[in-house]
């Protein structure tokens, strides 16, 4: 199963189309049980996702999950031993909340922290945690191709999480996915539904996206032409990219997860859908949205 479970909704209200709010602990338990029974064994979380890690620690019932968490973001322009200690404390807090002695992966929440003066100290601490068996893989959360190129030139990473979807194909066109694979990096894709934008009715799409409404309409028409739901088309696009190892999907309800699992086996020719890409980060990077 190429699907991984994103747990941000377990801790905070998240997503432009989220009408459910934060997932309840009872619902989270049902989601994890169904996910596990259907071959999903990767969970993505972070110390900054509200009480997501607390919920996971309470509802996870076996040791087979591959849990990936993230460091805090470091706001200072120069990093030193104080920030290394902050990383240590944050990681230990994550383990405590998750009720684990070790986990699968630790990512720097902001890749650019590595490029600040002193950033290498953070990476060295992550390498130390890996060497003593507290983490299997270390890496970063990425946002664009420039970060990928600079990262691979400077750091031997194991794992990355990056945004990719049918509208945001920048890392395909830029060749960064192929480059990451040449370095044997495990790739986890996030934002397959672009924070829910791709699942929204066109009538409910915020005015912010009016300049790209024609592309959104084309996406909906393409799904209808293929006799697919928009969820199936959006998910199958990312799953069909050979370089992607896991597609991290966040859900609020068990019903949503069942829809995802039912769509998990569909594959499409991604080249045929390259015409739907939007290169402007104003629309494909949620950090730039003003909805």
C-alpha cells in the first residue's frame, strides 16, 4: 500500500475544505484500526500539530507503525547549541507523547534551517540520534526544487516529505524527483489534494483561485470524462509517479479513509495530465494563500 496516514487533523483544524474540525479520539482510533487492517503502516505527525502525538500515543495498539515526526521550526537566523538542545527536548517530548522508545523517521520541519549559520549542528544531532537507534531515517520537509538541489549537494539525507499533486507538478518538471531517487532518498508526497482544494465543489472554491479557475474546471471535467471522482483522479495521479514511495493522506473521518483506500489501486498516465499543472506558487503553495 502506497498510502501513508497524515495525522495533522487529529490535533488541529486543518485544510481549506475541512468542515469537520479536529478529529475525535474515538474516530482517530477507528481510522488507525482500519488503516492498519488495509496495509497502511506509515503515520506522519509533528510536535506542532496540536495534540496529534498525544492522540496517537493513546490509540496506537501495536509496534508495527512507521511513525515520522518533525522538529520545531527555528525562527532565529543563526543556530547554536541552544537550538540543538531544543531539538533534543522536542524529540524526547515526541517520544514521550507517542509512548515510543524509537521511531521510523525525524524530519526538520523547515529545510531552510539547515542552510542557516550553525544549521549543520542540527543535522549532526539528528545523525547522532540515528546512530544510537532512536531513529531509522533522518531528513527534511521540502517545498521547492531549489531546496532539493541545495540539500543534496550538502547533506546525506534518507527521507524527504514534499508537496506534489496534479496542479503542482514543479518537482516532476524540474527533475528533482528523479534526482532524489539517484541518491536513494525515500520520498513521501504530501498535499495530494492540495489541502482539500481539489475535492471542493467548484461553487465553493474561494475567490482567491479565480485566476486559475479554468484549470480547476478542467480537472473536474477530466475526472468526469474518466468516470472517476475528483478524489480518485487526484490520488491516482500522485500514486502513479514511480519515484513516490508513500502518499501521505490526512483524513477527518473513517468514511474519508475508506474512500482513499478504495481509490488506492487506480493508476493513470501522469504525462497525459501534465497540461493541468500550475507553476505559480501563489496558487499551489498554501503558505501563500489569502482565502
